[in-house]
């Protein structure tokens, strides 16, 4: 069973964790984006793109993984 998607209890991996596991961002970049999010609000993915730490396409892939859809057909 994959650990990427929602678990039986409904918990999902955090976007920042997924992006780090994909080697797309560093912990310090996530922390900077989270600080901006605390001050200004907004979505973490959009903030990371605005800071040019990752691309919109990479955020889309990470969000797809977070939601549990990985392109494999489920039966």
C-alpha cells in the first residue's frame, strides 16, 4: 500500500513534505514560504511559485500525489 495518498483516517502528507521528497525544494524554502503564509495568507504552492522555488507544474504534480491520484488505474 502506498503512503503517498490519504490514509484510512483521512490524513494526507503535507504539500511541503511531498515537495521535499521529490527534491524540488529545501526545508529552508518551505519555512520561508510558511512564514509568508502566516503573515499574508495564501496558498503554500502559490507562494513557492511566487518565490521562484518551484514551478506551477511541479506544484500540480505534488498536489496530485497528495490527493492520492498517481496516474495508476484503481480497481
